[in-house]
C-alpha cells in the first residue's frame, strides 16, 4: 500500500530503510572498528526483530509473508577475516589481525545462532499447518585473492590503452584506445564485447561476437594464479544461457565470469578501473563473498513439509511452494 512505510513508522518509530542497514562502509573506511560495527549491527537487529514481530502479528492463515534477515550475509562479508568458520585447517585470511581476531573469531557463528533463535520464535507463533520455507539465495566463501579482469584483457590484447599505459579507467576519455579494444570488464563479474551498433565506439561486428566470446571464455578458464598455481575461474557463462529473452538482454554482459572459490573480481574492476597487477591479496575488511561460480556458493532451502516440485533454481521456488 502507498501508506505502508508511514504505518510502520507510526507503530515502530525510526528504522533503517535505504541501502544496506549495516554500516559496512564505516568499517571499511576506518570510521568504525569491529566493536563499533557489532554495536551498530545490534541496532539493526532490534529494528528487524520489531518488524518481524509486527509481520507475525498480522499474519493470518491463507496469507503469505516474506521476511528478509540480513545478519548472515552482511556479517559474513565483513567478519570472515577474523576466523574461518568453514574449514578449521584453512590458512589465515590476508586481512587477519591478531588483536581483532582474539575478540571476534567466533562472530559469524554467533550470528548463525541468533538466526536459529529467530527461527524458533517464528515456529512457535505460526498457526498450525502453516508452510514455512527458510532459504538463502547463495552461500559464502572466503575472499582472499582478487583478479583484475581488465588487466588480463589488457595483457592479452583485447583491451588496448593509449600511449602504452598500464593503468586507467574505462570511463575516462583518453585512457582506452577504443578503435582497437575488443572487450572490457565492467560491473560484478561482467565482460562486454565492444560491439558495433551497441557500444558508443564499438568495433566488433555482430557476426564476430560469438566467436570472440568463445575465444575469450576458453582462455579465461586456463588462467592460473602465479602465487599458488590455482585456476582462478571455473565457469564462464554466455549471456544467452543465463538470461531470458524478455527484453534488454542485449544490454547485459556478453559473458559472466564464475570465479573459483576464494577468488573474486577486484572492486576497482567493478567500477571500470584497471591496475598494473593481475592478482592481489585481498587485505580489505570485506573479506567473505559469493560473487563466484554459483556451484561453489550454493544456497540452502529448508521446508517444514515436502515440496511437491523440485527446486534447483530460484525461478522454480514459487511454483514449488504453491503446488
């Protein structure tokens, strides 16, 4: 309803509404330390508890309620560096700091325990025979190494810079020689062909797009991290394979990169920048992630009764629930 936000305010007072409620940037920028961050997360939890209680009080048999809890996602992003919750014999994260780890090594597990408690309260309050589905749209992995996709494209001759430059920005006029650039990286895991008729300075004809995509995809799957000899990319997805043809598919990335576990495209590359180095340790607070080959970060689905249809994709969930 148009007055939904107003009615929530009337009942609950102020609450977080825009963007990610946890102050992840304050922690990344050094305005918060980990203690400050946890205290602010507690404020977000108080908000979410109130919102959930209100939603449960309004629920009636025959209705549907969806409620999102951000605890595990945001805290896995920010706190993974303190202690590896999945693999006890894993090496320390590049962003690990002894003093902070002594206080916060078990933080992620504590957030899972909290969600278990919340789920218990939900189960107690639901009317009998109510279908309860608990799901995540992805899992998590440590994010320890970053790959600069545009640096790889530069080194392989697909992205050409002006005047022998090694660094720069795709958006900046004068850094890229678009008359000789055939592909570039932009956004989360996105690789674009510099396509004639779509891109402002596109040079690759549509007739050559698929051949170039296949060539680049084949080479990307062979990329090894010289630090450890590991493959950095395990899947490369073609646009036509993963996006439905319901309009504007041609504007999306031509290839979507599925990084191996513990790897991710660099933050700079997401914004169109490129660095001289191809690989770097991730020493940032944002230390866990899921921007990888989806098979390395599968989500979970729990239900309090068997679903009548298999769910192997988010798109199938609604049909399985209502069947």
